[in-house]
C-alpha cells in the first residue's frame, strides 16, 4: 500500500469503474476492540431517550435532542438499537478516529479534492439473529437537503466484525454510480428516498465480504443494500462520510431542526 495512504494507481484504476474499493485489515485487532467498546458504550447512552419512536419509511427513528443525534431502532425488535447518526461528537475517541489518515487520505482521492472534512458519521448495528435489512438505496437522496453537493459526499465504512453474507454484509451494484440518480419509491415522506426496485436488476448486487478492520470506500451514487443478520454474532460498522473541507457538518442542520421543534 502507498505509505501516504492515498490510492495508488492500481486502486484508482479499480475504483473509477466499480464505484467502491475495499482495503482489508486497515485497522488491527487491538484498534478494532477499542472501537467496539467505544461503540457499545455509545449505544448505552442513547438507550433510554424519552422521545417517542416514529416509523419513517422502512425504519423506526427516535430523535435525541440532548445528544443532537438520530437513533434508529429495529422495526421488528423496537428495543434493539440499529443505528446512531451523527455519532462521533458523542465520543472523544470516535471523533478522533474521523481524522485518521487511513480514512482521510483515501477520501481525498474518492472525492477528488485536496482537503476533506466530515459531513456525518453513523454507527450501524446488526445484532445476532435480529439485525434487519437496509433497503436498496443510494445515499445521495438522503443528503440533498443537508449537503451543499451530495455528489461530493463519500463514505468510508469500517468493519468492526467480520462481514459475511450470513450476517448481512454490504451488497453493492458495481458501476451503478455511473448511472446517476435512480428513481425513488412513489410515496410521500422519508420512504421516497429509498430506491424503487422496479426496473433494477438486483442480480447485479455483489456481497462485500471482508475481515474485521477492513474499510470500504464508496460514493453517494453507488446502489447498495444489506440483508438481515442470520448469524449468531453481531455485525457492526462505523461509517464516516466526508465532503470538501469548509462545508457545514450535517449536525448543524439537525441542531436547527431540533431547536425549531422545541420552540
């Protein structure tokens, strides 16, 4: 690997037509163990929020005003946390991780700018046997209202556990980013951001199996999903999404929304 952590020529050549790149075992076992501890501690801090849980699209959300975060719960197991976004500001170690050169340097190549900054961060959890699916989607539509240019937002996903087909690893459609924005579901509200599966051949999807500590880099137009966790072990992931430096973090917009709701 390039000592500078930037994409080398071969990685750039693979990334451009596929829309994603996997680097295996970027973080060692000790680092991953620490991330897992930090993330599980974070889950405990949001478990007893007083606000109601609201079905939104295919998901079950809860606002955490005091944390300035959205908590996602398993729709079929509403006592099980499925995700937290944004999350790095809630933990010093997770915030520091967002500046790690192993994430930041490659993202300069993914986005194509000399300097990047965080747009949002997400902790995704698929608990053993109960972790549900993430529906077919592109990230772009979810970010249209909160990003200056969602086409310039890209994500680095850190595998905190071995990612396998059985535990619901990320599935992507190689090259789908070249097809631009896909039609959304014909529905109102949050569900309209999900992709309309009609007319999309899901046979294109490939499973990105990777060992713990690996990082998957991909842009906001790549079509992807994940299936339920059918295994006896958790499948957890940290996602850091970056944008060109100088633009607002998504937390700024969320804070304004929460303030308006309290007013």
